[in-house]
C-alpha cells in the first residue's frame, strides 16, 4: 500500500473525546476541570450563571419594533399561473392542488399574486393581487374578483 494510492476522504470524522492518556485528550478530555460545562448536557445559551445577553440588551422602542412578528404573504408571480388550464378559478385550493404553493404555508401566511412575467391564459382570480398583476390578468382576457 502506497500513500499516494489511498482513497481520498472528504469528511473529517467527529472528534472523539477521552480516549485515554495516549490520545492527548485523556482524563478531562479537553473540558478543563469541574464545573457544569465539564459535566453532562448544558444548553448553548448557558453563560455560566451570568445575566443572559437577552436580558442585558436594551428594549427596542418606537415605531416598527414588532416588525419581526408581521407575516408577509407568499408571493406568486403571474408567469407561474400559465400552467393552469383555460378559464380556471384561481383560489387557494387551486394553487395547492397544482403544487404552486404549500398548503400549510399558504393558510398560515396567505398568498398574493404579483405581476412579474406575462400571462397567456384567461383566468378568474379570487386572491389578492398587485395592481400590475391585475392589469396583466385582465389583458390576458381574465378577471379579478377578490372579495
């Protein structure tokens, strides 16, 4: 066996701790001595009993502070709707059945049709649309009937 003929190993194996004195990681296995971190499972967020970083940071005040919690609808462009048959009523159920959107995501966030691309099929759309998408749908011979 020659070193140049050995197979290449791309993934490096996980470091195995505590394999005796000869390994260079014996006894404490690179964990230091005593303390919670030297022992069993400990959450990643643990900071040695100090006040956590979240509690040390100041409050975010003012406008837009809850922006993270606002859910944006799933964007579906007009060009994607070309796969639907002629004169189809486009609603949430239709988009899910043609696998354009995911059922769970669509019910959670909602769906909005945007105007990127061209539409060649006349459709009746019963979902929220942007103004550009509305123009393209009516231009293709369809209509928008959003309640």
